[in-house]
C-alpha cells in the first residue's frame, strides 16, 4: 500500500485500496489521459494520428536513425514503417538523408516543420493536463504526485521481465 497521507500514516487498508482495485482505477485514468492526449493532438496545427506522432517522437529522440530502427522502436513491420515515413516526408515533417558512411542506408531527421508540430502538440497536451490538474484540490494533486513517484520507484525496482504473463 502506498501511504498517500504522508510519513507515519499507517491507516488500515480499505477494500478498494488493494492492487487490483487500484490497477483498475489507474486503467481508467490512463484511458482518460490517452483521450486527453489524442484530443490535444487533434487540435494541433496539423492533425496526425497517434501512430504518426509516435514515429515523429521516436525520430526526435534518436535523430538520424534508420527505417529499420524506427520499425523496431514502433514494433511495426519494415514495409509499414517505410510507408509511414513516406507520408511524413510528403507532409514535410520528416527528411530522409543518405547515411554518410553507408550509401545503402537512409537516415531519418525531423524537418523544422516537424519539430514545430511536435512542440505544438506537446504545448497543447501540457495545457490540457494543467487544466485537469488545476481542477483538483491541492491535497489531491500532492497525493497524486506522491503516488506517481512511488509507482515509478516500485516499477523501476522490478526485474525487466516482471510484467510478462508468466510473472504476474
């Protein structure tokens, strides 16, 4: 149990505080956050699918990666990644450039317009999230922050394969 009441708060766990109940609540919250993210992305200067946004963010995080690395990062097939790059390049968001050392390899780079679109989406998402958090009571925001820190700490201490079905 995460002590959201602060240090020394060891109240008895209520029935709805178990891992399964909290997991269900988190699932609902993540779905709501995903909808908020999607709506913010659709309000941006250029409407992109979440798949296209993930591709742009992957290239942003690893400038110069090749299509194979992008496909691996997105967990999609190489032909799908290639078509995705075609669409993003046609929209002026992505640039393909020959690798300086390997003539057969192509590197992927964001264009200035691609960087602008990602900034626009990020700004809109931050505004939407800030508005939702502003509607919460300060104590609720503090509890959420502590709970998220506790979750991340716990998640980072689990072995890498702890989330596979064989290791519930």
